[in-house]
């Protein structure tokens, strides 16, 4: 895997809350941190990382370029600003956060600029987020599938996004699942709770293990130390084929994130 299977998300966390979450995560052994320009927490994430004293080469840091910075003359400057906030010389992974609204900036232009950023050493890998099959095809036509490390998409037991997953995997593009726990909705699911009880695990551990066993990277977030510690144990949990099939049957196309004016026409 070019993308680590397990990381720490920071969506919706700001100020001291995100500093505490990242600091605690790093103390517990997390080494993969996911942020974004639009989260407005890169400086705080950078502060927590710097305070940890962990060597940069032990960390895997991801950020995402916001739609306002897609133009060729803005993307690289905005990435340099993210690096300044994060107190690092490079990112391990830089993603296009959402497709350009109404194609204001062509896919070819922003993917070309992102590839240039990698060639300049500002980021080690590049990828996309919230891309449909059509948008992935455009990105592949622009720079080649071999340069696209991942497509980070909403993916949880209630929205399994199979068409997008299958297309990406055929192209060698890894899937990163965000909102894997569906804002906690799937943790109440009777099927998942039953599996968790049988395995003496938590519903969160079962759900995260399902995603990783399906071949996806995950980036769950939490502000609670106990949850951060518990989620890590999902890496050791093994689900049977029968358990995997049960969770696969929960798909109901239940999408939680589709911001008006930014979201594409989903597959």
C-alpha cells in the first residue's frame, strides 16, 4: 500500500480541540495525520506535531487543496502556505479536495499543477477526493493513473460506493474511506453490534476492520483519548468472510456529505 491503512482525521476539529486530539493520537502511536486547507486547522495540527518531537520521517501528513486555490497560478502557492502552517518542508500526500464547481478550473489544469508540485518536492504523492468515475477518467487523461495515489471518498457500511471503488481499483488507485463510522450511525446497527459482541470488540473497531479488510485506508477522528486508543485496536481485528458479507449487505446508498454547489453528480 502506498497509502498507510490507518490514520487520524481532523475534520471539524479546530483550535485547542484539534491540538489535543493530534497530541493524544501521536502519544498513542498514530503516525498518519489527515487535514485540509478548508478545515482551518493546519497551523494547530502543525503545532501539535512540532510539540510531539517525533521525527518527520516517521510521520505521514496529508492535506487537501481547496477549490479556491485550483488555478495553476494559485495551487502551488497555497500548498507552500499549508507547508508553512504545518511546519514541514513537504507533505506525504496532497489531494484535490473536491472537483472544481461547474468546471471553473479544468481538471487538466489543477492536476497538472498538482503533479508539478510533486516534481518540485513539495509533496511525495498526489491524489483526489470526492471524485466520480468521470472525474477520475479526466484526471487519468490529464496525468496518468500511475500518478494518482488515492481517491478519498465518503465510504461506510451504509454507502459502499461500489462502482467508484471498482473503477479506482482497476486503475491501481487506492481508496481512502472517510466518515467510515457514518457520524456514529453505523455504531448502532444491530448487525455490527452483534458481530462486535461476538468478537468482544467495539462496533467502531468492527467497522474500521471491515473497511481495512476491504482494502481501504481509514482516517477516523475523535476528541476522546479512550476512543482514539480503542480505534487503534481495529488493526488487529480479523473478520470472517461471513462477517464481511453481513456488513456488505448493509449498503443502502445513504450519503451524508454532498455540499450544494460543490458536490459532483454522484455515480
